[in-house]
C-alpha cells in the first residue's frame, strides 16, 4: 500500500510499504475508502526534525475510515463501520483508562503517551497517512460514526483537534459565563476558542500573528489580537478596561515566537498567560512542551526546562494550571453527538482537501504556512 513516510528533516515521500495485518485478536484494520482520514498537524514537529522521529516511520495520527478486517476478539465493531480513532491509542483497561485519562494509558506505553503515527519516538504503531491502518484495542479506540459520508470533515476532527481544543478549555477550569483568552489560532487554538463559545464563554480573545488565522477567530465570534502589533496582554487589558480574563489557554507550545515571528521563545506564552489571567483563575496548557528539543534556543529548553515566573506571579495570583495530552476518549463521543445534532461544525477550520500524492508538497507548504494552510485533509 502507499503511505506518507518520513525520510529526514523536511523530507517526506509517498512510498510503497507493507499493508498492516491483524496482529492481535483485538485489532481491526481500517481502510480509507472514499472518506477523508488524514490530516497533517503536529506531524510538523517531526517533519522539522524537532523530535527524535526515526526515518522510515509512517506519519499520520488523525485517522478515520471504514473497518475492513476485524480480529476475533472484537465485539463492538463490524466490517463496513465508519470509525474515527483518537490520536493517542489506549488499552481501555488500566487505571488511567478506567478513570477517563486515556492519554496516560499505562499499558500501551508505560510512563508516556502513545500516538498513532509513532509520534515523538513513542509507541510501536505505524501512522495512518496510508491506505490502511491497524487499530489496536479496537473496541475501545474506534468510535463508530453514522454510516454514509455526512459530516465527513467535522468527524475527521474528532481524532485530535476538536477534543484537544475542548480539553484546553476544560484544563483551564472554565465555567459558563467566564472570559477566556486563547494563545495560538492554529487548528487547536481555533478549536479551543470554538469550544469556549459552545460552552458559553462571555468574552473570548484569540492571540496570533497570522492574518487568515485571526480572521477565522473573528468569524466564529472571538476578538482577534495580533501580537505582532504590540504586547497582547496590554491589548486585552485595554479592551477590558484594565480587567484580567478568567481563563487562559496555551495552544502554541514550545515553538512560541516573539512578536516579529522570527525568534523562538518557549516561555513567552506561559509568561503572558500568567500576566493576563485574574488571581485564582486558571490556565489550560494543551500546547506541546517536549522533554528534548534538538533545535531549542537555549540549553535549558533543550532539556525541556522552561523558565516562567512562578513566584511573581503564578504563586502570588494563586493560579491553577492543567496540562498534558488530550484524553480524546473522554470527549469524542459527546463531541460527535454535538456534530450530529447540528450544534457544532468544527470543519470551518479545514483549509485544504488534497490527495495522498499531494502530501509531499502539502507538508512543505503547511510548514511554511503558505497559502493559508490551516488544516489539511489528505484523501487516499
Ligand atoms: N495536548 C494535546 O493533546 C495536543 C494535541 C494536538 C496538538 N497539540 C499541540 O497544540 C499546539 C497547537 O497545535 P496547532 O496544530 O494549532 O499548531 P500550529 O503550529 O498550527 O499553531 C500554533 C499557532 O501559534 C501561533 N503563535 C506562535 N507564537 C505565538 C505567540 N507568542 N503568541 C500567540 N500565538 C503564537 C502561531 O502563529 C500559530 O498560528 C502545538 O504545540 C501542538 O503540538 C497538543
Ligand atoms: Zn490503558
């Protein structure tokens, strides 16, 4: 079968690789068929050589498709089911899975998260930017969608970014009626802002410097803040008559840049959040911070040590914070039902629908943020 394979930093190719087979009775094999399943997203961290990804891995951790083969131990799924998988696979049986924290499954990868697409050198599962993908612990990991092709683009976003945006808001301790600032208007930030809107936020700010991304934030009803113009915290405080916001979401992570967009400063968003969120408010940090970063701007950040103002003002303000990978399983069923009910349409974030063969060029353009590439769906 054909698959998108990582060769070296800034190089992916569409190559012939062996088709996956059932390796355990709990597995299913999912096929793309005519449905869109493959999305380029955090794969960029690997693409840029900013993780320890090994050459030869198949990319793609946001997977959706049709069940093609079913292992003997699978009870809930049958051939022909339309399914979407969480980007982080989990066993469904360990303490963290039982308690709804599937991103921290202790069986699939003790001590760390495992993602489809062998993300950040973790986990033994080839990714889904290919014609077929093997799904382990399939009864737990495959969420069944209504048959047909309706809501295709919306459902594809249940693999990662819609739940992750929702999770960012959840981690911040958000309650309906509160005000929220989201740093980053990439797919995750836009989904966080959209989730805050669905959940009844009174006032939502979205900070970025990319005009088409800020435009999308505006279209869904958030106030765009361009941090290339001036200090985003000052801008927000000014708009609110000096009042801070209740909750803040970091949807940028360790590759945060300074206002000119040229220099990386991994702590800049955390620092801004601590300044702009009110005393006893909360920070949700779904943005990725990695344990090792070969391209970090300083030696501390290279080891995953990010300095931020703990005493002045995190402690002083009594802020709470939550961080980590998204427990997709905790949300995706309910977000699916919001989509089916017509109460959520996250696909406003999709900018391009392309074939698998266009993946090579799409990675290049997406990495350089050319042509308004916000979120790309790859079709087999
Ligand atoms: N926790 C999880 O489970 C999970 C899941 C998916 C993605 N992520 C992470 O979430 C983050 C966002 O993902 P994405 O796909 O939207 O990324 P993205 O790179 O598309 O978007 C990040 C945005 O942040 C903006 N930005 C950079 N510096 C900034 C600053 N100082 N202030 C404000 N905005 C700034 C960029 O212009 C860009 O638009 C990434 O770190 C990603 O790895 C986490
Ligand atoms: Zn588990």
